[in-house]
C-alpha cells in the first residue's frame, strides 16, 4: 500500500501543534517570577489562590485557545448542561446568570436609566469607571447595598 505524503496544511498544523507543545513544556522549567510574567501577558488579573499546577494548566489551555480557537458558545453551554444533568452532586443553588462580554445591562431606577457595559475580562464599566462587580455599581447608583445581579435582572427575585 502506498503511503501518502503530508499536505502543506497538515504540516502547518503539525508545526503549530509542536510549537504549542514546546511552550507548554517550557512552563515547567520557569521559576515562579518568570511564570508570573507569562501569566500577566495572557490574563488581566492574577488568580485569588494561585499555585503552580493551576497556573501551568490555565496557561497551557490559553496557548491552545490562542492557536486553535475556543469552543463555540453553544458547545460550552451544552457541556455545562450535560455536566449539571449528569452530576451526582445536587445543589439547591440556582445556576448563576452570566452576562456575556460586550453586553449592555440597562436598569431604570428612580426615573433615570443606567447602562453598564460588560467587559471581556469579567469586569464592568459604568459612567467611564471600571468596577469588579455589579453589586458595587448597584451601591453607587442606589447608595445602599444591593445584590448587583438582582438589581440588573440577572437573578430571579426570591419567591418568584
């Protein structure tokens, strides 16, 4: 049987795969200060509870994501649904509603309309200021503590 040669496109894919593999393997050799430098290039914030294993796994995923793209949103949602349906861990906590990056949340309060932009890094922009949570924005608007997701309609009201 005749063996077929690799096409240029297949060769590019193999080269790209090898390059990603080398980047991932190189992470293990980095000292923590250098690993932090790589992290800071790829992510806007540092993890709350960092450890080397988490960082290398997340960076490896990021390298692959940049090289080959990410799963479509529909596939991610389907996987999350399957996980919830098939999980043996049952929770009374409802699924958290998440606003997609680029979305604009609109809320009318005391006769005035408020608009909040959801940023790609998970933060929010309101009135040309960046906030880490919707609750901080709700407090800025109302002057009192609110659940930000409830204030902006991302969470069902209790008893509803």
